[in-house]
């Protein structure tokens, strides 16, 4: 009997080149942070045209270092969109600061200048704003309607959570090229991976210098020089820093992945274009709105929304797709629904109508570079089949 074809939500790419690179690191005898991590910083920084790039062991670490370097302290308020992964908000609590949760724009699931402005009017002085580039695209950053220009005009530090957004561009340039802090993730299923890893890019000399010290125990200089021939063993500890450095084993993987990033982004765009054209006319579905040119979008996610016109709940729709061989995911249960934040800040669902409407119906479809045309067609057929169950 022929087996029914299936499509996974994500499939890791061929890793033979990365295997070779890791083998070279193992053979070299230097496994932790060293020359490869430094080279990964240089090459990643060049790819996003960042004045500084600081390699770390996760995007969460990069976000934490960013808030620390931007002087977010106990009791400060930090704007965070409710529709994001836990990491975007937990780092605010690491600093004993208070997240101010904000609803997102329908269709894009992004913050807007107006949403940030309203939150500032309601909550008073805000120290920083975490802007999440949901799914791989950015809100308008510059100009009269820009989130970044609003923050700059009002003395609010801007931290970009770009975990979904490499490679991507906004109206002011490549994501990572121009803000107080931009944080990337190289987690296993992100657009490029180092297994676990992250990068903080910044155009501020001060943020870069502070993050470099705080990512490794608050030691005042790069200690991987400590053991090199002729290097001094002397160092000082200037602050109670963290243990966030990226090992060379991981950086070696990242250096290989970096060379593939543009081709992979283009492959995901082609899948998104198929979905956008083939699913546009399906009644009962809302497709994601692309507010940037298709080429500026990283296409990390393709989240559709099942409306009330489909006689199935989101959870039933997911089961139906699974029966048709298609694995999906959900991004995300909004943070105002998570018990810790809901209880601590007495959050009410009615304050987040757009994120709520999205959450009730959202389903993320598979979108990864090695998807075959047949797999894309299988997803389209399964979605049509599910939506037709009226
Ligand atoms: C994955 C992700 C993170 C965390 O990345 P790590 O590298 O796993 O720490 C942060 N924010 C968003 C939006 C993410 O999707």
C-alpha cells in the first residue's frame, strides 16, 4: 500500500557542510569562543550593515544585554507587544522592570506608531520599547508614522526583537543596521541556525562596549586572548556580568548558514507567493498582510486566520489538516493570556481585541526552504479542504 504523503511543519536543511565546519573546530582543540565567533560577528555585521555585532548564545541573551546596556532598571516601564514569544517580555522582568503590553495591528500583527503612542499616553513615562518583527517583516520605522522615529523623538530606547527577521529590511535599511539594539536568534528552527545562538547588533559604541563586557562575567576585555601566546593573564571584573558568549562550535555552523541565507529567504518568498495567490479566494480565511515589499520580508512564518465563516474551531482545523498529512503550528498564544502576566498585571482580553481575534483563528502553515512544489500543493489542497467544511 502506498503511504499517504505528509508535510512536516519544519525540516532541517542538509547539514553536510556544517558538519565539516564543526569537525574542523573539534580538530582545532579550541571549542569555545574564539576566532570563529569573532569572524561570525564580522560577517554577520557586514551582512546587515551593522556598526557593531556581538555574538551571544541566544536571542534571549541579546535582548537581556540590550535592556541592561540601555539602562533599563527596576520599576521602569517597557512596551512589549502581547503577540510574541515569551522571551520578548521575560527579559524585562530580568531587569525587575515592568512590561506594558500593547495590542497589535490587524493583518500584520505588528506594533504601529499609533499603538505605541496610545500606550505612552495611558501608562506615562516609558523607558524602552521592544518592537517584534512578527513573522519576518518590520513596521514602518522612519518618518512621520515611524515607530523608531517616535521612540527617538520621545527619548524611548528602541530594542528590535528580530528573531524572525533575518535577512529582512525596513524603510530605513537592512534590519540590524540602525537602532539602539537589534536582537537576532539562531535557534534550531529560525531562518538560519547555530543550534542555539543569537546576535546583538547596534549603532551605539556604548551599547556594544557594555554588551561585550556583560556577555562574559563582566570581565573588562575579551578573555579568549588570555590563553593566546604572549597574552596577559591579567583581567578585571567591572560588573556582575552573565555567561552569554557564543562558542566557536556554534559560530562555525553560523558562518556556513550565513552564506545560504539569501537563497533560503528567496525560497521562502516563492512559497509565500504560492500561498498568497492560491489561497486568496478561499472563503473564510484571512491571509497575512505584507506591508513591506515581498523581497524585504524574511518570511519566517506564514500565519493564516480561520474566521467564523469556517464551521470549525482553529483546533479542529489543525486536526483536519493533520489528517490530510499537513503539520502546522500556532504563533502565539498572546502573553496577556499567560497566567504569570495575566495575574501579575490583571490583564483583560478586551484590551487586546486584535491579538484576540488573531489568536482565536491563527494557524501557521509550513514554510521552509527545502519544501518541494508537491509539498506546497499538498498544503494548499489541505487548507482548501479544511475551509470547505462549512
Ligand atoms: C525564538 C524567539 C526568541 C528567542 O530566541 P532564542 O534564540 O531561542 O533565545 C525571541 N523572540 C521571538 C519573537 C522568537 O520567535
